[in-house]
């Protein structure tokens, strides 16, 4: 039984194809429950995100795994073949560890993927499609991801605009729990800013948006983490003084935060410092506000230079992380081989015991029938020795026939050591 990883991701397939093979949690749970009843393929975990759909399985036939992925999504298997990557055993373990560590992500080092892989394993466990061996591989991959996160800098630098704004706010103000944040416009960019800051534990987030329904949607997404208030767009200038950090990204053709409004806000704040982040193009905030004492103004270009530098640092850290993953894969594969050897040794010992009992019963029966005991026991020992040594002799002969002499040399050297130890006189 081999461990396989098979799937498509942002590097091998278009968005359209990835959408076709994606599973939502409800559909996936139902499919896994159904699959648990099929003995030919019932040991699998499916990871499905916006950037990848992958099947990890213990199976004797990787083509069966590919057929399953195509069939369950109503796709011709030929449509998938040119876009699917396949890995087996050590390569599959390496791929899983790289995925869980964020080394295979569209955004290098992104942390969300580890949680998504853990959720995928949990769904498979609920459906009872995870064997002990498969679970052990995934748990080791989580251990590897934790090591990569804690011992390298692959995920420690902001490489998205939203995260960069959040980290900048924490750098300027050392106590996030006391901060009030204002996001001007609740589009995709500012939604990420708000979510990151909510996760970092800020005190309050004020949402100012032209459309209230969109503001309410963002509020619902973060309200479980932070105190949220929604204000009308017409109330923006009057509320600027309440915010320690203002992130604006409206897409307006005209400036929405004027110099005079910021100056008035500073006065109301008794000149307590304020961080303004302008993510809009054209700009939302009058550039002259930067001249005011106590104002920090950052634009898209400022943040992009930070992101580029951080991404370079992540890439450098990724080299160290790849080496770590390779070492951990070797450790796991060695551990599995030792476990397999232990099972084989146990089975061989059982086989030897069975032979001993059979030969002993045969010898005792002959003695009971009146045959010479010494003669019977001599034959008993000879027959048992021949049967026990027969598999070793065959293995040694087959190893000698192989083109690679290393196995034969290893067996021969070990057998010589055993013989020499037996010949040493006992004191």
C-alpha cells in the first residue's frame, strides 16, 4: 500500500478548472461517507481550497484516485490528466509538508493553509476514511509545519497589503487593545485590513461606507472578535478625531479626506498621533496632511516597497524551510521502514514458532511410537534448522543476482558477524 498525493493547484490549472474540481464541505462530507463503504478506496483525505484540490490516499492504484476525483466532479478524466500532479510515498509526504507549511502557496508562507489542511483531516475522520497510517502521516506534517513556522522566518513578514497595514498599525502604536480603527470603504482591501486588525486584538473598528449593507456585512464577519460601529459616509469628517488609525480605499475620483479635516481632527485629539493609510488610486487623502505634526501618512507605494522587501526575506527563509522539510521527510520515512521491519520480524518469529511446534509434535509422536529418542531429536534439530534457514538462503542468493551489490554485501557482512560472534569462546 503506497501513500499518494494527487491534485491540481494555481500552478497547474486555470481558475475555471479549479472551480470544476472544488468541493464545498457539505458535498465533501457526503462523498467521504459514501466512499467509506468502498474497500478499494476508503483511506483518503481531500484538501479543497480556492487555489487547490488535492486527494491524499493510501492506495495500490493511483489511477483509481484520479478516476475518483474526475468522476465525483462530473469531469472527463482526460480533461484532468494534463493538469494533475502525482506524488508517491516520500515525494507525496514532501508535498504534504510543503503545503501545510505554506511553501506551496500562491502567497509564500501564508498561514491559513495549515488550518485548512487540519479541517480536511477532521472531515475525513468524521467520515471514517482515515487509517492509523494515514493519520500518522498528517500529524507528522502538522509537526513539520509547526517547526517551519517557529524555527524559520518564512511566515513572519507581511506580504499582503491588508496584513502590512495591520502590522504597521501595531508598530506605530504598541498597545493594540487601546486602538480605535476606522476603515473608509468596506471593499476587499479594507475588509482584509479590518479582519487582520480584529485578529490582533484592537479595541474598536469604525466602518464608514457609502452603502450600509456592505458595511453591515463586514461588521458581521468581525463582530465576534471586536467592538464594531457603522457610521454614514457623510459623517466621516466629523468622526476622524475618534480614530487612531484610518485606512481609506474608496475608489473615488476625488479626495475624501481633506487637509483641513485632518487638522481639525488633530486639534480635537489634543495632537495625539494618528496613522493614515491611503490604499486608493487615485489617492483618497490629501498628501499635504503629511506636513502636520503627529500625522503618519503611508500610501500604496510605501507599503509595496515594504512588501517587496518582506517577500524577499520570506524567499530566503524558504530555502532554510525546504532543507528542514527534507530532513523531516527522511525521518518519517525511516521511522516507517523501522515500523514495517518490526511487523515483518514479528511475523517471521511467529512463523518460526509454528515450525518449531510442528516439528516438535512430529518428533514426540515418533518417540511415543518407540523410535530411538536420540535419533529422533537429531533429525528434529536438523529439519528445524533447514526450514528456518531456507528463507535466508534464498534471500542471499537473490541479492547476489542483483546488479546493485550493496544489499548482498550488507547481508553477507551481517551473517559473517553473526557467525564470528558464535565462534568466540565464552569465558
